[in-house]
C-alpha cells in the first residue's frame, strides 16, 4: 500500500472519529439531562408528600373541611403518581444514554486505533527507502530468494 493511501485513510478515519467524538459529547449531555430530570421528579414527589401533611394539619386546625381535604389529597396522590412515573422514565433514559455513551466511547477508541494503525503504515520502512520507495512484487521477491536457496543447498553437499 502506498504512503499516500495510508495518509488519506488516516485523515478520513480521523475526520470520522471527530464526528464520533461530537456524538459522544451529545450522549453525555443527554445522560446528564435525564439524570437532572429524574432528580427533579423525585424532589417533586417529596414535596407533594409534604403538602399532604400540610392538608392534614389544615384539617386538624379546622381551616379545611373533610370533604375538601379528601378531594385535595386525591389530586395530590395523582400528582405524586405522575411525578413518580416521570422519574422512572427519566431513570430509564439515563440507562439508555449510559449505554449509548459506552458505545460511542468504544467507537471513538476504535477510530483512534485505526488512525494510529494507518499512520504506522504511512511511515516508510528503511528497506523500502533503499529501493527508491517502491515495494518489490511477489515475483521479484521470489527471484531474489532463489539464489539464496541454491547457495544453501551447495554448502550442504
């Protein structure tokens, strides 16, 4: 393979790796957003629970009648259930984003390894530079080996 082809492949893989790295940053952002949403919904459930106790205090202090308190508590329970479900969805989104982040990290690592491999191919070997930068064909290598084989046989006989 020629040096130019290796350099071209390394550049193309590098550009692709840059796009993968951008995708990795997006996955990290999505994960952080989902984590924030899960925390916010959990706090909302806790705050709604506090409100339930406040309603009970209002009933005990006769500021609210029992019928109104039942309606308010029923709606607070519904609100708490909605927030709990949203929290579970956000936690599932965190897991999904973590998986996608791991996949993107692996892809970035593979692209980095491929770039390094192509760069290693692009470095000419000392033997290739002695021959003017051209590689020998299979036939040329075979013909170059034949005299070595004959000499080795003559020494044994």
